[in-house]
C-alpha cells in the first residue's frame, strides 16, 4: 500500500454531482485567486523596473550614455555586458527580451497548421464523395499496361 496519502482519495467521477460541483467550485475560486495574485505581482515588478536606479554609480553611467535612468535600463545594461563576455544565458535572455526568439518557428508552425487544415478539408471532401459515390476517378489504362510487363519481370 502506498504511504503517500493517495489511498484515501476518491475520484471526482465516483462522487455525487453535488460533491463534484462543490469541489470544482472551490478549485475555480482558488484558480481565480492565484491568477489575480500573479497579475498583481507582474504589475508590482513593472513598477519597480520603471523606477529610477538606486545606485549612484549606475545612475551616473546611464546619464553619461544618454539612457533612461530606470532599473530596467540598468538590468539590460548589465545583461549586455555579460552577453558581450560570452555568457550564453545572458545572450538567450537578451534575445528573448528583444522579441527575436522563435519568430521563424512560430511562422513555420502557422504555415504547418494551415497545410494540415487544407489537407483535412481535402480529406473531408473525398470522404463525402466516396459516401455518395461521386468519386471522379479516371482510368488512364496505366494498370492494364503494367499487366504484361509485371508478369515478364517476375518470371525472369
């Protein structure tokens, strides 16, 4: 018997409709709370990033370069310095922050989805034709012309 506490669990499918509804309701409330907390955290991080730099050295350096004196600019500057020294993680992060990550991949995926959709539509059309005996297949005599050649080849 497993001792991880799962032996007493009852699947939702084996509970009454009322119990299942109450469990789902509690899950929905918890999910909404977590989503709101995540959104609030994101707002707070953005506020902090847009604030002026605390370090006087950074502030002076950014002003000399003519850059905005925000924490976001300071972080980007440090990240760039690390990337220039060959830090691959910093390079990846810069590419991601710049929005250049995966552009080709997303376009390829979009094209692939469109091709799949077109194939599905074509298959659906063929199924409908087969179901109504309206398949338009032309016999060009290819199979008949192979009959003699195939027999000769197999007999050799």
